[in-house]
C-alpha cells in the first residue's frame, strides 16, 4: 500500500497540469515558431529587420497571410518556458540516476533565461568617430529620447524620457526642475516646416520650425524623423509650447527653475564607462582591386587619466567593461578625416547561450554514461 | 486496498511554493517594462573635431567663396583665452560646432523684456583660429556668400577700408563687418550678418551675428558692445 501522495504528485496528476504539459502544446509551439521564422524572414525583405523583429518576434498577434492569427514568438517561448519549468518541477525524479536529465533541462532553461535577459536588458547602440575624436557615449540606432540637460563644465547632467513615454496627453514631471511637460503630439516620423511656411501657433524651437506633419514610418526605422510638441508648465509662469524635431542639430535653450537647460529630441544616449579616441582607421583592399579585404580601427581607451591602445577589426571585437565593440562601418572622403563606426552591444545574458550549450552537452554525456555503464556490465556478465 | 488520494489543495498558496518565485520574477519583468520612468545620467559632452580644410592657397575668385565654403586656414587650436561680457537678453547655446568658443541666442529685446524665449533669435558665435584664418578678405567674402551678397574685388577693398574700427577691452584692434545694408542681387535674401573681426599675427577672433534682417539690425549696438568687451589674453606678439 502506497503512502499519501506528495504535493508534487498531486499537482502532477491534476488535469490542468496534464493539459499544460500536453505534448501537443509543445509540438504546436515548435510548429508556430517554425512558421513565424519562415514568414518573418519573408516579411523582413519588404519591411526591414526592425519591423519584422517587432511584429513576428515580439508580443502580440501576427496575421499569417493576412487572415490566420498566430501568437508572436515571445509569447510562444513563454509557453515553452512555463512547460519546461512545470515539467522540471513535477516530473523529473530526484534520483542520482536522473542527474544527467536535470543538467540537460537546466541547460535548456539557461538558454531560455538568457533569451529573456537579452530581450529585456541587452542594448545595441553605435559610436561613430572621426580620427582624433573622442567618444564618451554611444547612441541608439532608432530609439529616441527627449532629453533635458544642464551643462556643467565638460559634462552634462541629463534628465530624459524615452520616446515610448511620449504618448499624447501624458504628463511627465521634469524632476530636477519643478516643471512638467504635457505631451500634445508625438510623431514617430514626420516632416518639419519652418515658421515662415505656416500661420499656426508659434512654438519655441531652436531651428525656426513651426509645424510638423505626420508621415508614414519608413521601412528602415533608422530613417524615421520623430517630432514632439509639448506644453511646458512651470509654477508661477505661463505655459510654453515647445516643438522639438528629431533631425535638429541644435538644442533648444530654456530657462527652467532659474537654470539654463537645453532640450532636444534625439537618439538615446548611453554613457560609456570610459572614453575611446579613434587614432587611425585603415581599409585594406585586395591587391589590384578596390574590393576591401579588411577594416581596422586603432583607438586609445581612456580611463582614470591613463590610456591603452586597442584594436578593433572585422570579426575581432573589443570586449571590455561589459561592452562589445564591433567594427560596423566606416566613411572616407577626400580632404576629411576617416570615420569609423562601431556597433556597441551590452548584454548581461550574452554568456548564457555558451553556458547552456556546455551544460546540455555535459548533461547528455552524464546521462549517456549513467545508462552505458550498467549496459556494459550486463553485457560483460552475459 | 488503495485509499483514494486526499483532495487536492491549491499548491500555489503553499508557503514554500515555487509559485512565489515565478510570480516575483514575472512581476519584476512586468515592472521592467514600465517605460515612463525617466533616465538620469551624466555624460561628457561630445566635442567633434573641426572639419578638415582643403590644403593650398585659397582661390581669389568669387566662385567657391560665394558658395559659403570655408577658406583655407589652420584650424589648429591657438593658445589664447577669450572672455567677454555677456549682454542682457543673450542666452548661451549648446553648439555642435567645435570651432565655436562661444555660441549665443540673441533674443529680440522686446521678447527679452517679457522673459520669453525668442524662437527666431539671432545666432551669435565667437570663433578663434590660429594665424590669419585664411585672410580677412576670404572670410568676409565667405560671410557674404552665406547671405547671398556678392561684391567685386574693388568694392571689397573699399568695403574693408571703410569699415568701422574698434578696440577690444584688452586693447587689440578690430573691425566691424556690417552686411545689414548689403542686399543680394535678386533681393531675395532673408538673412544678414553683422560681425567683428580681431586679427593679429598669431590669431583671428570672429564675432558673427546672423539672423533675420530686422532682428540683426536691432542687435547691432549690442553686438558692438559685446565685441568691444572682448578680452583676449594670449601669446605675445
């Protein structure tokens, strides 16, 4: 007669648990992922990588062929993760003989956790420097922020909201300045017209822009020019109407809380933990042709008053301080200093895929050996 | 005989249930998705290098200068320190142009008194360059090119000769460059320049106020006073 069931066993036998762990769900999820990858790849050709990532691999629903709805990949992976977690919690037996299976599943879990960490926390940005220039921060490829800053010597104290917070009607406090903005309009992509071209309301703007006109977002989101109109409220002062355009080079000077503050709608900045000075960029070509064979950037990494030379070239990124600098692009023009562009990635989960692969390999090996040894003994005894 | 299993209790509310860990993780992820939180950070201001200039002597003709291009000059830093007295109503601007040592928005006096910021304020810049910075004539012609004014070599000579002179607060001699009464041939220009140039063997300092004609006209006396307030300390001649 068996004893009372543990809570693990009771939950495992519950019809809801069985439904959650049904293999058909696993197979369906894998099939959906296959379909999403296939159609996402086709979609990317016409709509660009960013739109494809957002639509097929983010959250929400995708209409395959315009009529068949499928959940986007992130949701599917969540379902697989939940299945895996429940299965590990309830079905894997706590036996030494099963240690290999535990390790295999832990490895798969590490892969999924790594994927989520990457999705939530990885930052991809870029840094373009001319020879001799020093970079202190990187900029996003396509994400914008509305930034307010005070210049203090060579540094700027920045207070910024991501563009995702700029929803019409939303009120955002400018913490350090006892002021508030109320978003009137935010356009992901728009055209700007000078005050001269319009007879509408006058906005504060550093470039004489007086009107924004919404445009359909570009296929490549990096080509979008966002625009923002907001009302700036400060205690004891009449509200000011401000217009910022994402393509402006000049920041708008404002007086806020008695301080001189600059405002700009710009690509998101990510301060670096050090500075990088590009000393030389070299493009080598195959002999007798103009076909490039390699791109090399030589730079000084400046930190704590010292510097050390570093080199970044194709397929040989610079990894330091949690950043990875890839050689991404360059620009050369007669009479001008060469420019080099680095793709800069910070991803706290970047090692997890490697850990996962090794863990799964180790788990399979251990499980194989655990099964192999009794088999060999049995065969030998026979 | 096997006894029936006891009724199920909801495992998710057991004190040590993994549900709490998962729920906490989910909550943290959801909170991480909140995008209305501001970011506060400090960054070193980026200072791009000045654009490289073509080598060789500057052409003497009107062609390239009329297009507003920069004359051949040394953009190397010069070891001088320039200070000034900031006029009331001017606000310091953050400039992406590394050649500028001062950048200001000269607010219309009417708006300045009201405490409002002028969206079409006159742009005033102070630039210091080594040596003669390509020459006096070349730079005046470049300014003319920026506002569509054309002038023959003889007229330019006469213009420079007739230009008003002044002394800075530190004693260097300079000249005012007044293009506010100069119109382009087709009369379509909407901007003008009023500026000052202080030139020695070691350096050249430019003050340039550029903007709508009426606004620059109103800023003329203020730009004059600003130019006269320059205090240039640097290499001895």
